[in-house]
């Protein structure tokens, strides 16, 4: 009895396009950080701490702190273990559903292109998880035929040594 070979299926790539900013965004306090501002610090949570009113429950960065103590708050409301600000990556919530904390070290900080911080009441459409605001993170667009790799080499004196590279059709970046 011969085994039939499965039919060849064409690869389908689904990509969502980014919509322009809503006209109503102008009425709210929104801060935008680009990739160079985000990569000025070795950790994403440290880069966000440059934003006025951003605070973590503990003053220690994600390098040394337990993720359960890494709740983020905006609008100068005291931090707590449970995050009072919603953190999204590409529109997907990154807060722990049980405790509300954010595991900052699990976010792909090298591939984040920008951050949009909506403070206070402008975060209403995001629901109850965004009590003090929303930190919206966007990743860079993928390059067709390209490959990106991120490897952590280790730590020396509290500073992490990372290697990040991209291959785009014949050239490394």
C-alpha cells in the first residue's frame, strides 16, 4: 500500500499595517520614544524610567529584581507589585494576568522600534488594566528574506553583554 505524498502548500505571510494615529490622540498626554531613545539604556524598563511620571514598584531595574515586584505605574501614582499601567507589545497585553506585573526581561528590547506612552484618562479604551495609562511597544517590521538573531553573552559587573545582528539578503547589519 503506497503512501500518498501530501500536497505542496504555498507559504502565506500575514502582516498587519499600522494605522495612522487617531485624531483624538492630540487631546491626551502622549509621549513617543524612538528606537535610539529606547536603546540608550541597557534595559527597556531603565529606558522608560526617563519618561516623567513612570515608576516601578521597586527602584531596582529588571536586572536584579524579581518580576513579581516589577509593576509599572504612570501619572506619579505610587507603584505597587500589581501594575497600574497596561504594557502592550504590538497591541497584545504583556502584564501577568494574575498579578499584573511585567516581566521586562522577557520583552525583545533589541527589536522594539518605538514606545507610545499614554498617561491617565486617555487610556480609557484599553479597559481596567490601564488604570494609570498604557505603554504601547511596537516591534520593527520584518525584512523579507532576512533573519534576526539575539544572543546574550553574559554579565560583567552588572552590565549585560548582548549580540544582535540582522541578515538582509547578502549583508549583515
